[in-house]
C-alpha cells in the first residue's frame, strides 16, 4: 500500500529546500483547505541530485512533476483519491522538509509515521489519503509524482 523511506532527504536537501521556500510562488491547493503548492523548476541546479533520487525511488525515467507543499496552521486535506488518466498509474513520493509534530498523513486510515527527512511512496489514485489539521507550525513537503 505504501513504503516509507527513512532519511530520504539529506541534511543538505533540507537546507537547500528551506533556502528556496521564501522565493517560491505558492498558489492555493486544489482541495481548498488552506494548503498551498508551488511548482519546482526542474532545471534548478541546486536540486538535480534530489530530483534524480526521487525519480529512482519512483522507478521512473519518464516525466515527473515536482512541488513544494505548504501546510500553514489550521490547514488540512480531507480523505480523497487523486484521479489518473485511464490506463495509467499515479505514483507519488512525499518527503517531509519541515514537520508539524501534531499533523499526520493517513493512507487508508493507517497513520504513516514520518519525521523530517522521511518520505513515503504510494499510489494516490488507488488509496484514500488525508492530512490531519496542522496545529503547531507550518509544515513543508517535497512532493514528486509520475504516471506509469
């Protein structure tokens, strides 16, 4: 159903992404529950190693999308599935850049335990997933997806 990759993000990855965050252009997430998203320019030299590791973890050498997700305090994502075009599989890797101690990811009602640097790979088109309300501090996620 899902795989957790402990310490997927290196300390350098986290530092680089945190340095990038103030310059990102965030837009409202499609669930409209307070979270925001910013597309990542995949040509940015600072994240080439991270992009390559993300693609390898997703077992793809095809096209990917890459985002930083921002979950301010009081934001959440209700339980849902993400559609994929007919005949394709949607795969996603989400890694914690900055954690909120009290918010959690659930996949099919299973609490996914992750700390800063950890990642999860799952099929959002098959498995219902949600993020509980952020209550302590803004949470940031590195999110990379592909269709197979």
